[in-house]
C-alpha cells in the first residue's frame, strides 16, 4: 500500500486525518470522502464554442465588408460616373 487511495480502500485512516477526529469517535464508522477527478468536458466544449463563434463573426464581417464595397461602387458609379470593370482575358491560344 503505497498510494493514499490504497490505504483508504483498505480502511486505514491517514495520520493527519486521524489527529483531526474528535475524541471518542469510533474510527470504524468514519467515512472519508475524496474529491472527484476533474472533468475536462466543460473547458473543451467552451473552447470549441469560442472558436466556432470567432469564425462566424469573421465570416459575417467579411460578408458585410463585401456588401458595403459593392454598395459603395454602385453609388459612386451612379453619382459620379465612376465605372468599375473586371477584364478576364482568355489564355486559350489559337492553333498556328
């Protein structure tokens, strides 16, 4: 019995706990309650929620920026005659 858990399972009371028992306590009726091991489910779920929320916020910001840019180009082209064109050149060569 090297671990404290082994001692508790065997019914042995550690010396520091034994000294804290009130006088006249029947040691055969003492129950020692151990703290439950830590659960990592909460922090993992919280991290996933934060990452998912951050990605959603960035996507919304990108969408809003795209809509604002399109609206700005539409307003400028309608009011000041500014035009915005996209030229796509074809890289297909005709045979010689």
